[in-house]
């Protein structure tokens, strides 16, 4: 069942004129910035960055080098002592690196993963609270592998004084985590900061932090750096406030906003985890994203990476690249290999774009208010090519005659382990996909097939190995035809966001 969505709450989007189907602006007429169709210079900056471009994340990999152990603030959702190889969340890291080791590791990884396009510093503390190590690392990578894009993530407290050096080094992508602009909200997230050599607490701490974050974003923008803002969605603390945060950071010059769910399991040992502060449901997260999207471009494919993550988003290969496992001696220069991989990706992109355009033409006659939600199992590479039982996550797309748009991702446990189906994992997957009309997979076993169908989720293998968006649209073509023949009653129609109708087989 698609859950009903309460759009009357604090995050409800304000009333607005309906948007024309061909309109590229999030707010319809009056918006200052198209949701798509970027200026050429910006398009070039996001094209191969797996976080700044949803499409690029199918093809390109990133790696983080954990050279920044210290932090200058405390967030109630952070506890960096905890480490677990199965854990994927910011701040978690298996080993810390010196700048020299970081450069050595980057070159070793780049020699084996030609789709690597970005190297970032994302902790485990704050990159700019460790400026010597951070800049020595960035400079070393810039010298050794100038074709790799440099990226950095920070809480923003020490950002204003480092903007010029970052820009001078050719860093064009910086993420700032902004969870509030209102200190009354901030004092419930940050117990203290260290500023000017002293510990500051309470609202004053959040006021200083917010001022410096907005100042830093504006300075970065003035130096031509693309700023991504991450905001942690904390129900009952800042969820209602985040649309205002999105407005403020966009006004300061941020390019995209990434709203990520609070992770607060008690075993993580964080203040929120220990005091019972929960994270948002998938539905709550989507509601905040929809409200923020009225004012800013919103990222929906974040995987909340570890500070030592390696590989494409959604795959974690960090264990294969610990220092003790790196090959001895200098790594080979793999620049040519990376250039060849870029050409392969360009060919795949052209094929996917052609398939998408053809599929959009085929669904052009579908009712304008008809929409469906489909989950996709993919190994990466932009194809529907994962077995249902092997999927650890599904990408969820909203599909209509205008195209297929990523709505988010749903993490699950792989149902099939060692050839056996796990009932518990199947229940997790069924819950995760409860609001989907179909799941597109390369293959699916008979048992899960039956249970998916019984839950109102069509298991579809007819689009295996097709590019994702074209596959989703091709499935939608059949869905629209069945709806027209009266064989199904679609549970949602565009303009009926409550989505509380049910799908019924005729
Ligand atoms: Fe890393 Fe962050 Fe750069 Fe990406 S991650 S520093 S912008 S290269 Fe990406 Fe990971 Fe989400 Fe970050 S998926 S947590 S947004
Ligand atoms: Fe942890 Fe990052 Fe917050 Fe510092 S800024 S306390 S490293 S989450």
C-alpha cells in the first residue's frame, strides 16, 4: 500500500499554481533558476561527479581519504570512536591516514578503479579543523593525479578563512553541513563549538556557526566553487525548519541541497542514539525534500558514506584498500585508463539518452495525471541488472509521461544468501518497497515473486539489462495501457499526492 501523505503538516509545500509539464523550474513561473539545463561551465563541473550529478553516480566512483581526525564542534549525532566494517555512515573509518599515505592510497586505488573521478576529504572529523593535513593531502593529490576532481566536506566553522586557499588549489566542490540557521534550533543539535580558542555553548555557539557557514558558502560561490549543502533531517528538531535553511543556503549561493536522514541507533553511542531521538521515516524524509525543493535543487541519491569510502556510491570497497593491502612500490600512472573509461561512459550515456528519448515518445499519449512508482535493482552502470535476491538497495523512481525521476533509495538486506532465501530479509524488502507499484529486476525467484505480487508490487523482469530510465518508462507504457483498459486502478494520479487510493487487479 502506498502510505497516505499528510501534506497539512509544518513541511507542507505552500499553495502554488500548477506547473506546466514542460516547465524546468521547481516553483513554476517566478523561479529564478531552472531545475535542469545548467549553464555549460556548471554542467562541466557536475558531469562526472557522482554526488553532484545523479546520472554520474551510475558510472563514476569516489574515494575518501581519512586524514582529518579532529573536530571543532560537537554534533549530537556524532560519535567517532565507533567503528564497524559493516557500518556506512559519516564519521566512521577503519584507519586514519597521513597525507603521504593518503596520496599513496589514492594512486593505488586509481590504478585499479578506472572509473574513479573524485577524491574527497570527509573526516572522520572536520577537514578544516585539520588544515595542515587536509591541504597537504589535496596538494599531493593535485600534483600526482591532476585529472582527479578534489572534493571536501566541512561543518563550515573554519570555512571563511580557508576559501581562498581551496579555490587556489583548484577545489571546485565543497560540501557544507548546515542543519539550521535559527540558533534556537541549533542549540538542540550542537552542545558546543570551539571558536577563537574558546569553547562556546548554547545559542551563541549556533549563532556563530550559522553566520560562518553562510559567509563561507557565499565566499566559495564568489570564487566559482560549487557548494553542496548537507542537512541532517532530525524529526521534531529541525525538520520543519529545513525548508527555511534551503532558502537561506540557496540565497547564499549553494548549488544543491542534500537532505539526509538522521542515523541514531543506540549502539552508535551518540547523544541522540542514547536519548531515543529517532530518524525520519522514508515518507517524512520525502516530505521535507519536497518542501525544500520549492527553493533549491535537491540531491536524492546520497549513501551517507563512511569517511574512508571507496568505489561507486552504494558499494563499499574500503576493506580491499587498507594500507596493509596496498601493493608495494609506486602505483602505475593510470590516467590513460581513466580517459578510456570516460569514453566508454560517454558511449553508454548516448545509448541511454537515445533509449530514454524514444521511451518518452512512446508514453506521450498517457494521461497527464497518471503516475507510478517503480523500484529498480542495479549493480551500477545505469542498467537494470541486479537479481532481486542479491540487491542490498533499490533505487525508487516516480514515472509519468514526462519521464522517470529518482525519488530516493531504499536500503534492504539481500534476500538470497548462499543460494537460500531469508524470510526476514524478504519482509524487510517488502516493507521498504511498500509504496512501489513494481520492482524492475534482472531476475527474481518464484517465492519472492509471489510475495511481491501479493503485496501489490509487480515483479518485472521484462526490462532486464535496459538503461534504467528507459526501462521504467517502458514498464510505465504497459501500466498506462492496462489502466486504460480498466485492468488496474492506479493508486496515484499526479495532483493526488495523498496517494491513498489502492491498486486493484481488475
Ligand atoms: Fe565525498 Fe561528499 Fe565529495 Fe561526494 S560523498 S566529500 S560530495 S565525494 Fe556523496 Fe557520500 Fe552523500 Fe557525501 S554520497 S555522503 S554526498
Ligand atoms: Fe562529527 Fe562532523 Fe559533527 Fe564534527 S562536524 S561532530 S565530525 S558530525
